[in-house]
């Protein structure tokens, strides 16, 4: 499936007006520099749409931000439009581009950004950033890089999470155990936490989700491996790129690590943790509040353990400006985008939604101090703020990552050895990548 090529052709057709059903309001590529300047000086009323995937629980935060934005820009009306989960949102964006009728602003899931950006769907924010002197140094470097592609900034982090180790602090304190900070500490940690009865594990030391590559991608790179080589080829023929899988298989076999895969696996892992059947789980930082609110014990959070490096990857979605919007819509959209990700609103937004603050400067503000007093579990992330790294930024990633996710499924469900399967996957992954050139 040559998805990147298909997307590019669709976008080109839309931009040149050759698609039936074009909207006259969206001139896209016909916008000129003088149009943008005029739009920046135009304060007449305008309504723009913000397409999103925010859950019902997050809408209080969205509505608060929009109301605060309206106080600053009373001439701009922002209509939030829920478009389902990220997959549904992305499909609707493709359809909107083809129909030449796009929103001004939208969310985009981080792994999908390279494909859309490469296809010309999103506006390059560089000129806006330069014009308004936006301080990019205040953002977490990795979080910002996650929404850039080919040296252009296409978006900003907004609905940001990273995977962390959530642990039963009450249990750990009773056992005198600390969460492992390095791979070398995991074996001893497993011995202290794992409980077996009649040869069967009744309490696992820890759990790593198998249902999403986002959780084990950083294990690959932390072990010195690489998912893609510098020349954009699969790295699973390299010894260091297999260490994670070798360890996972060993820990699963010896009964110290639980790994779920398939429908309902996330709920099962969460319930096992709350029932004390697993001491520590790797999960999204966006779930921390849920654990804290539902656990009958004290919940602690640690950054994921490292080996040759110690990184965790960006999750969630960013906020971007659509290239097909006209100059006035883009200007209004840019003002809204900039407002949503500004440092002044960052902690308030994080507190509303459960996602991470993205600015370094907020840590020492009065609001930031109150936030960390309320949610001390998030300190583990901010102690490793610059170790939160982008995911693999390649248009083919969503497709080829399915190959090694399926291998994890075979390891978990069928007890198959993942190492030869990963080695055999190299050819297929490289063929997928070749289709995106």
C-alpha cells in the first residue's frame, strides 16, 4: 500500500482545485504573502473549526481554553468538532483535503504527522514562529521535535504523554524495594517482587504492554538497538536491536513479567495492578491520575529503566494548522494554536486533561508548584524532561511497525521465539519502506 504516494496525489489534486465539490472558502495554495499580511491586520469576525479527539473528560479543559481565548480575541469564534479517535480523525482529514473543505486547526496523532506533513497537508509554522518570536527553547526538546519533520515545524505538542513505570509504592516500601533505574537492576528486582505458588506466578514483578509498539520502541533504542538505520532500513538484523525481545522472552518464561496482547489487554493489566497481582506497570502518563484515584494504596511513578541510553517516547497528539485553509482562517487558527500551547496556559491545561506540561519554565511558577504538590507522581517525568524523545519519524512507520507488533503477539500468545521472527521480518519491512520513497 503506497499510502504516502496516494496521499500526496490527493493533496496535489485538492490544492489545484481539480477535485469535485471544492469549497470556495479554502484557497489553499493560492494564498499570497500580501494576503497573509492583510489577514494579520484584519480584526473582522471570523469562525474557524478545531477538529479534535478529546474525550468527554477533557472537554471541560477545551471549553475553558476556548472561553479564555475569546476574551483575548473576541472577533474569533472557535467551533470544536469531535471527529472520533485518532484513526477516524485522520481518515476525515484525508476526506476533507480531497474535498478542499478543511478545518483551520486540528489534532494529529504523533506517529501520523510525517505522512501528512510529507503530503503537504499541514502548514509550515516557521514563518509564524519567526514573525511572532515564539520561544521554542522553553519547550521540551523531544516534545517539540516530535511535531517537526524534515527540519520544518508543523505543529506543537498539546495532548502529550509518555510511557512511565507506575508502581505500588505501599508494596515497594513494605518490601524495601525501589523501581529499577537500569536494566542491570531488573533481575534482582524481579526476584524480590515475583511470587509463585505451585510453580505458577501469583504476583508478577512488572508488566509491559504488548498491544502497542509505542511501549517497547524505547526498550529497543535503550538497549543500543535501532528500529531504522541511518539509511532507512530495518535494524532488526543487528544484535543490539534484538536485546529487548530476548529479555522480554526470558522474563515472560520465568514468570516475572506479564505482557498482554489483544482486545481487553489494557483493562486486564490495569485491574491486575489495582488488585496487587503485579507490582509495577508500564503505562501512559495520561493514565497516572486514573491509577491514583482508583488504587487503595499509594501510587508511585518512575521513568522507564535505561541501559545504553534512557529515553521514553512521545505519545498523544499535537495541534497543527491546515495548509488548505485560506489566509484569514490560517491567521485565526495560528492565534488559537499559539494560545493553546503557550506557557501561560500550560499547567492549567495539563491539570484539566491529565496530559503533561510541555514547557520547562512552568516548573518553578506558582501554578507549577501547586500542580506538583497536587500530583507529585509527575515529577519523575520532569526529572527526565529532555529524555522524552520523538517516535520514529518516517511516513511508513504506522505500516511497518505492525510487522514487529505481530511478532510480539506471537511471543505472548503462542510462546514463539521472537528473535528469528524479527530477523525474518527485515525483508518485509524494507519492502514497505521502499514503497514510500
